[in-house]
């Protein structure tokens, strides 16, 4: 999987939230939908990694 920047991940999550809140889901081309899905998957992976490493991250910040 290619790298997806943190800002792209945040944008993907915010876009999804905005669309769900408004109740309007724009029709996307297949390539746009795949790109959007890839960014959401990357955001989920990032959040899982942060969750798995939460104690270590907090420990490093306390030093």
C-alpha cells in the first residue's frame, strides 16, 4: 500500500463525515471512490497504530 499523508487521511474522514451529516452522497467515479477508500483505510490503520502504541507514545511525551 502506498503512503497516504496524515492530512489526506484527515481530509478523507472529514469528507465522509460531512457527506453523512448532510445526507447527500455525491456520485463518485470508480477511481475517485477507490482513492477515497484508500485514504479512509489509511486513516483507520493510523488510528489502530496510535491505539496500539498509546502507552508508549504517552510515556515518551512524559519524559
